[in-house]
């Protein structure tokens, strides 16, 4: 089962970097060009310059975004901007944030985890991946030989052993700061062998589910195989932030679907086709009642999550639609070689019964990202349709944690972007340099 190791983490020198908030960044996969440029301006030492640097028109093999990242990384180490711990450690991490004006605390820890093929069923993915991001991450890893951003992993522990360890801590955190959203981040460096032994033993009997960072994990696995063929050791581990599935601070939010580039699309005809398999409830509005109509639709959508497959739809007219699957057996009768658990997911129903069956958005279109994009923010999704950049917006309920572990535990993967774990693990708190001795 899962094997973890302490590692000599690299962290920002808080004596030189007074405000850690200025140098951290979101995971690269949620950073658009505007955010990338904003992070560059925040600080000359922002982790974005290592993790997801700006490209230049004249880039080539000798001078690229990857070589510049490696040069910056080595320079920051030489200048003492980044400091490497003298001995291996695990890093306990507490994140305090607010949801609907309620304080939530999520506890976990950073460790290096031995990478293994998915067929071993020790590390389990839950989502499909795309080839382009993996190519990019592999090039960065080959040149820099470091994990700048942690993979987000989940493990099951009803006894909450890690959470109890937090309650025994008798010293202040080594890092303690607020980010721009007023979330509080605290990290404790743990070199105490008894605590390390406890956590190593805890994970030995567990499987790890990848919550976020599927592309980075598959990249780390590929890189470890490359280095093994060269007889180089110490490259078969990758840094993860690990959180207990039963931690009360583990939240999953929905990821909404946006559809574009549909030729000769007619919303009325589309709704008529949907009505064959779905019950349609309308929530019409005018310019003064739009917000209320959306709220009413979403309130019913949330209630539907208890017993039905349902999602909201907006097509640019003055109406929101709630689509509820009439009979789950329509999915079960499909010729998909999938489990009943997979077929019962909202994201699966949407993909099979609407995206593929009615809109003909198949695997090839999803891989090339020609017709389907994703949004976490409802307002952004609505504006995308209103401005004409997209034709349809589908609003989702969040996937449940137990659905994730059941499907992943059965060796299956959900459609891409089925989950959005909130908040995501930020980049720049701890870095792991390879090889790991």
C-alpha cells in the first residue's frame, strides 16, 4: 500500500520574504494569462516564475520557459531566498478559511509519496486527463528536477490520527500568514521521529486518492520511469499534500460546463430533444428578476442532489431550465462498459445523455477542448453565454466524496473536471528537490 517519506523541504526564507502571500500562487491549471502576469508583478520571487513562467517568442531549446525556471530556482537557492532544511521532515499544514461566513479548518501534511502505476491500486485517480498539460509538466520536471507544486491526495482514516497529532503540538508554526482572501495558512516542520513513524505506519495500510493534480502525478510517474532506465535512483517519489477523507474541512464544490462552437444550434429544438429523457422545469425572468430566478433554480437543483440526477441550463434567453433525468435505467441500458456507480454520477449522465448523445461532443472534442470548457463561478458562466463566447451553460451539483472514492476504488475515472476541492492547495509553501535520497 502507500509508502511515504519525509524530505528536506525547501521553503521561502521568512527573514528575507516578509510577506509569504506575495510569493505564493494558485495551482498552474487554474491560472489564466491575466493571473499569470499579475503574479509576476507581485514579486520578483513569486513561485509563478518557477512553476508556470511566461513564454517568449524567441524561445528555443537552449533558452525556454523551462531553462529560465531552473536558472531562477538555482539563483534563489544561492541567494538564500529559498532555504533547504538540513534534515528530512514532514510538514503539518493547517488551512483556516470561511464558507458562507462560517469558519472551516482543514488539516493535512506534506510528504513524499512513492509513485506507482495505477494498476497497483495504491494511488488511485478519479478523473480523466489531457495530453497537452502532461507534456508541459514533464518538460519542466526534466529540467528543474523539483516538485514546486504539491499533488492533493486523500486517504481514509476514521480514527483521525493526524488530527489528534495537531492537538499535541506545543510550539508555534514555522510559517503563519494570511492570503489575499483572508485564509490563514500555518505550517509546522516535523522532524520528530515518533510522529514520522506514526504517519508512515498510518499510510502503509491505506490507498491514496488523487483529489487534484492528476497531470502532475502521471508526469511524475513517467519521469521516474525515464530515470530508472538510466539507473538513476531517488526519482520515484513525488510531493503530496495529504488530507484525511473524514476531515471536516474537506469540501468539494461543483465545476460547471460551458459549451461553444455548435454549428446551426437551435435552443428550442435542443430542449425538445432533451425532453425525451429529462423533465424540464422553467424559471423565466426579466431584467429585474434574473438573480432571483437563478437562485430559485439553483435551490431546487441542490435539493435534487439527494435523489435525482439533475443540472441547470442557461441558453441565453430569458429563462433558466432545470433538467431532471426521468429514469436512471436509460443510462443503465446504454452500451457503456461502466459500473452502475459511474453511470449514476451527475457528470456522467450529462456527458453521455446530453454532451455525446445530443450535442455530439465526443472524446476527441474533449481532448482538443474545441467545444467544452469549465467554470467554477456561476456569474462567469452566465456572462460567457450572455457575451456570446459560449452557447450553453450547465450548472452542476458537487460530486460527493463518497462517490469519488467508490468510483476510483473500482478502478474507474470520472469525466474530466468532475470535482473542485476547495480551497486548492497553493503553490510555494514547500518545494521538493529531486533526487530524494
